[in-house]
């Protein structure tokens, strides 16, 4: 059974109520916090499924790079979060650690010195 989000007009809290699809149109749920029947339906966030190809095309779009200041760790972190979100999967604790450190203003060079194996353990630039 799905959960539906409501805002209680009495206690002003956002609450979730579990209803079957059949109950949705007829049920008169009460606020689980204060018991009031003054609930108003709140439309939650909508997610759109994308194919892997569509996600990759979206990430390759040059407009994604506008506004990224490679000299500003916070700007780089914001970009990394956006790209991580586009991937549609958990990129692991190391990715999250790097993003958090960039958000705090730490330089990419400093992070790289303390995490030399990030990205597979090999340098992205082959040595000659």
C-alpha cells in the first residue's frame, strides 16, 4: 500500500498516511499526530525514470559545465553532486567524502594528497 502526504490544517505538520488505491478516493484520514480530520493532500516529489543512455547524454551536455569554477571547491562539489545524482546510483562513501570535503572549502589538491587511490588507484594521466 502506498503512502500519501498530507498537511494538517490543525497542527500544521506534514504527515504520511498509508492508504490502498481503492481507499484513496473515499477515505477521510485523520492526522496521526493530533487526530484532526482537517488534512489537505500534498503532492510529493515526482521522479522520472531515465534510460542509461539518456543519463549519459544529459551528463555530456556542455551547459552542465557553465557556472563551474574549477578554482572554487564548493562550485566543484555542487557539480559533482549534480553528476552523482544523474548517475542514479550510490557512488560510495569515498565519493561522498570527497564532495563533503569540497563543500567545506578544502582544495582538490589537498584531498588528492590524503586520498591517493580515489578513482581506481591509478592516475588519470598516464606517465611517460
